[in-house]
C-alpha cells in the first residue's frame, strides 16, 4: 500500500515540473524588465526617453526646411535666371551712425544696415498661410546672394556679436530679403580751401564686383525713401542732407556696372575753432598794440612784448598745421593766421623804426647843441626808460632876426626870380621826402599814428575775411 502511494506522488511531481519551471522563468523576465524601466526613469528624472519613440523635432524641421527650399536640387553658384536678362536687385539702407570723420586721413566711418531685395524662383515653396521663413547666416552660405561691395572703402566688417548680424527672409513666391549690419571706413575727398568755414560733400558708393549691367541691375528699392537715417549727432559737423543717387561706372576690362551713391552734406561747426584759434589770435594781435602806448625809450618792455606775441603766434600756427593734412593750397585759416602774424610782426618793426628815428633825432640835437668832447654820445643813445628830452640843456637855434637887411633884400630878389620855380618843383616832386623828414624829426608821432592805423587796418581785414568765407 505504501509503495503504491509513493509511486503516485512521483508521477504527480513529474507532471507539475515543466509548469513551475516556465512560470519562474517568466517571473524573472518581468522582474528584469521592471528593473530596466526603473533605472531608465531614475536616469532621466522620471521622463521617458523620447528618442526611443521618434526623432528630434528640430532636426526633422531642418531637414524639412532644406527639402522645402530644394537647396540640394539646384546649383546656387549661378545667379537666378542665368543666361537671360539681368536680375534686378533693390537696395535699401538705414544709416545707424557716423562714427568718425578724419581730416588727416580724409575718410569717414559709418555703421549701416544694408538690405537687398531680389527674386529667386529656385527658393519658392508652397505655403497655405503665405508666411515667410527667416534664417540666419548658416543658410546664406548655401544659396546665391548679390556680391555688393563698397567702392573706395579702406576697411569694413560685418558685426558678429553674438552671432553674425545677417538675416535671410524667404517668401513663398521666391522673393528674398537679405539684410546685413556693416561698419565701413571709406575715402572722402575733402576740399579745405575754406577750412574751418567749409562744407564737405562725402559719398558711400555701392557696386557689384563680379556682375556687370548685363547680369545684375542695382537700383534703389523705394527711390529717395530708400535711405533712412537715425538722429546723428557729430562733434564737429552738422549733417545737413542725406541723398541717394545712382549712376554707371566703366572699367576697360569688364564693362559697365551699376553704382549707387549715398551722398551726405557736412557743415563744420565754427565755435570750436573760434575758441581754439580765432579768439587767441585776435587777442595776440591786440596785445601787440599795447606797445604803442609804452614810452619809446623803454626798450626792454617793448622788445619783450613784441617777441612774446610773435612767438605765441608761431605756436598757434604750428598747432593748427599739425592737425591738418599737408595740402598744397592755402586754407582760410592759414590766411587769417598769417595775416595776424603779419600785424604782430609789423608792430615789432614799428618800434624798430621809432627807436631808430629817435636815435637819429637825438644825435642831431646833440650836434646842434655843441656838446663838449668829454660828453659820451653813447650814453645819450642808451634809452633805458629813464632818459628824457629835457635831461640835456639844448641851446636855442640861432636867431633868425640877426640877418642883415642886405641879405634879406638879396634873398627877396632871388626869390622873385627863381624862388617860385624852385619851390614849385620841390613841392611837386618831393612831398613824400618832406613828410618823411618831418616824421623822422618827430618820431613820437609814429606811435600816435600807429594807435589808429593798426586797429583800423585789422578791423578792415576782418570785415573782408568774414564776408568772403562766412557767407
């Protein structure tokens, strides 16, 4: 009986063994999957990795955009409509600022937004909403864009902070807006004939480098409204006018090219130069006139004053010339400075003439006074500011009444015969010599005349100068 019961138990175990083995294996798989799921959730912060389900949306959008614009289907090294008529490219400029104007280098620096408008059917795409697509510089390198450059530019660059300042906007019908922010330094041929009362006309010129008028036609997009400016404030100039224009340029090797001009008129502020140049010059000229009121025997005072004003004028002229280009013509400021320098120099020469005539006059008086030989004549000429005319007792001239009646009668007879002829001849031929002789014998009158002549002459010069250049 016991043997039969043991055999029955063995048969039951043999029948249940495969079922228990399969169930345990399935449980192990479930536990393993649950462990992987939990570890994945812990790694990604409880979020399921979407890359296991689908691709990145930005990557798929980029692929769809390039496929939508069919960039890989065309050769964008060729211009739109190659082999046909010239492609029109409209230009629109907004001037942000004029950063600097250099008279020494004859150039200006300008920051502007340069916008291009054209149509490229190769970039047309279907759109139910008729909305444009905007891209940055990365797509610009894959398509065709106009090769506009700045004529007579010295330096230029595209701003690249924090990315390159380039925008590309594509419309469904293939119209394209291409905008770039540029700072350019270009040549400006300036005329300094009226400096600093001058007005300068500068221009920034745009032109295609590779495509002549048969392949590309540049034009202002909105006529005169194509040029816009913000409020521009300069230290030395006032911007009077901004005006666009266009024309053609010819190159003997490549032909005719369309050229666009950005013309702007600059008028210089005069107040800075009035403070730095004109007012100091006027004061130096007036200071040189002070010597006319100083005693002519005060040699050290008058000589030192004249030399000081001459050296100051030389310093002013040198400072103005150092800040200007070395041009081969005369500027308006040069005329004023050198004319003022001439007035200062003449005031020094005036005192030299006064001193000389005074010396000659005193020597004549000393001879007529019959001063003894023991008297030193050099002491009489040493005018140190303490010497005066009444320091020497001069004898009066001989009395004319001592002449005899016979001599008077003889002179009267001679004068009736030949006197009028000789006198008339002398008055007509030598009036200047007589006046000069009179001034030499009265040298103090030179200072008296100079006090009036010099200011009037300088005033007349200023009236002529400012009427010519300030108008």
